[in-house]
């Protein structure tokens, strides 16, 4: 069986990466940017760093700053209309996963208007045209949305998040600039960093994993494990390393899939607006423990990448437990909540949420086949 890899055309890494935006825009013949971001990033002055570069190079732009965490169908539709009215010929996404996911959906529907209901994009949508050209500037070190072919939208009417997988949505250029991430507060750095670790671990053990994706994911785990604590404390090197680690994880999981952690996390965002990274971080050790008998020798490699000593002398069972415990300890060290109750989970909702988790597109990649009853018990174990 052939394995497929899809990545950006071009990416820039490191402090000052955004200074290359004007040259890329001019080289591609673009004239006006439609900047997709959120009000918080505008107020924080991060968007101004981008607009100043555009102004200084006589490049025009318009700002759409109405994106929200866990982006909704309604916001995407508003963005589509704003793009059409703007006269822009490319999209410049500035933000974490929510603005970039919103930008992807806008770009896809503008180029493929038959999907204007948005919800029909769920799963692997048969779009025919590439997105409006999309450039991405991440401001968090977690989602890797700048390098993936995935995006997630919330259907606010049905209270569910749906994953869209589309080779036509990947940004053509990514600018992974650690200086754009320095303003992250500790809790956001922790949540997005644990999201990146979840991507790396789930991508490493998913059913679709293969040698090249394994190479990417194990390196991402190693970088994240050594860097996240420092990143949360505001260390510049830690932020730079996390920016790279989360991108490498994105290179992998975008091409092979994820698993039950994401499948269980998505409904929490839809039902309670739980931040995605927080949901993943709470669930990750418990689901890792649930999956451990179905992962071969991979948890031994995870434990080593997490910095556990003496792994080679451990039995396989001991190494698996060591990997789970190392991930759990990292979450504790960076201040992740320990229970779902702390983020608003209601016990009376568990049956329906478990049903939503089972049919989530990411759940199919889990190394262990599951069912509603077992998912219910996993949720309950974290209340």
C-alpha cells in the first residue's frame, strides 16, 4: 500500500520569520490580504506586526477579527461574506487553531461554493478546487493548523464539532515565528503544548502510522517533553523549541490520523466550549492507559522520548506504565486540570457525549477498537 504525505509548499521557522511575508506575497502576485484573526490578537498588537509589514511594502489588506474559540458555522459564513466583499485575493490567517481553521473553511467554500452550508464539509469532502491561497502565521505552539490538511468546525445548532479533511485546504506558506508566540499566557502555552503532545503520541500509535510518520512523531515527542515546561514559564528557547515540535507533529498526524483522545475531546468543545488543548490534556494519560496493550513496543520509545531513564531495563509492561506516568506528570507540572468536572462536564450528559465521540472521524484511527460503553467508563473515570 502506498503512503501519502502532503506538506506546505514553503515554511519559514524562527524569530523574525514573519518578515518574509511581503516577499512571498509579491512573488506570488497577490495584491490584497484578507486577514483572519480574533479581537484579542488585534488588541494585543500581534496583528499590527503583520499589517505594518504589509503597509511598509505598499500591500493592502482588510481585517476580519470575528473568529472565536471552537469556530462555528455561523462565524465561517460571516467570514465568507466578508471575504467576498473585501476584494482580497488571498487569506492571511493570524492566530491559533481557531483563526486558522476558520480561514481554511472560508477559503474552501469561496473556491467551492457548493459546500456553502459548511456542514457538508465533514469528513473527507470531495472538493474540486484548491482553497483561496492561504498564508498562515501561528501564534500558539500546539495545533499545527498551519501544516495540516484538517480543520474543525462547531455546528452550534446540533452541539457537535466536526472534522474536515481536505488536501485543498493546506496553507501554501507558513511563517512559524516564535516571537509571535511570546505573548501566550502560561495556561494557553500549557494547553496548546499538551495538544501538540497529544498529536505526536496519537499520530505515533494510530492505525495509519508508518515509518516516516513514526520518525516525525517520536522526534516531536522528544522536543515537546524537554521544552514544554520552559515554554510555559515564558523561556524564549522553550517557545522556539515548542514552535518546532508542534509543527513536526503536524507534519505527521495530518497525514496518518489521530485517535480516541481527539474523538473524546471534540464533543467537550461542542457541548461545553472546553478549550481543545485542555480537553486533550486531561484525557491523554487515561486513554493512553486504555490503549497500551494494543501498541506493541511503541510505549517503550515514548517513555524514552519523554526522558524516562532506565527504559531498556524495564519489562514491556513497566515501560508502558512509565510512558503513561511521564505524560501524566508533565500535565501536572504545567498546571493542567486533573478532572473533567473542573471544566464543566456534567455526568448526566455522558451517554450522548460518548455516542458523539464514537462517531468522530478521529476515533477510527485509535489502535484499540472501542464502543460507547467503554467510552462512557473512560469519561466517568475522570469526573
